């Protein structure tokens, strides 16, 4: 019972820190990092209470993903979700293995979820930006063709038809 009350303190502290940190983080990548980190830490703490070491890993992944999703808006949201989930789970595993305790798993998940959500958001934004600009050349060529059409007259079609049906001539 004593271990459950310690983990609940971490959860309460993480929620309180989340509310204050989100208000202070002006940068959207910073918000993603805070959301992913706090979500992963809270998820790891809850998962550890409910499911032991496996619960810590699953909780870190789910919490990091949800925290990244809630804190991130726009193009990089998918990247923040994936990065927060991977970072939270990996951080929980690494923190548990280094410290040997649930506290280490919570701290590791928080750091991993924060880094993963921030990196995922930046990568997601770059991927979205590249997908938009990749079509620019094609769109410009299409616009050019609309303004500068290649015109044909009747003689062009007669010559073209004669060339294709060479055996139909009345020579």
C-alpha cells in the first residue's frame, strides 16, 4: 500500500506541473515536449500501479502519445504522438534498467516522452512542409500550360491522319 501512495504523489505532482508548465511554454515545440513528457511520466506511474513493469512500459507509451496529442496542434501532431509514445516507452525501460525502481522508470519515461514528442513534432512539420513544396513544380507547369496552349489547325490533323493511315491513300 505504501508504494501505491508514493506513485499517486508522483501522479499528482505531474498533473500539477503539467498545468503550470503548459501555461508557461510559449513555444509550440516546448508545449509538445512538456505534454509528451508529463503524459509519459503519469502513464508510467499509473501503469506501474496497475500492471507492474509491463504496465509501466505500456503506460509510458500511451501517456506519451496522449500527452503529445493534447499539447500539439497542427501539422506536427502525428509526429508528436508517435515520438511521445516511443520515447515514453523507451524511457520507462531505460529508467527501470538503470535505477532498478519504479521512480527511475517514471523519470526515464518523462525525459524520453518529452524528447520524443519534441523530435517527432519537428520531423512531422518538416515532412508536411516537404510534401507541400514537392508539388509546386508540377502545379507551376500545369498553370503554364493553361496560359500557353499549343494550337493546331486543320492541316495539322490532316497530315497527322495521313501519316498514320498510309495504306488508305488514293494514289
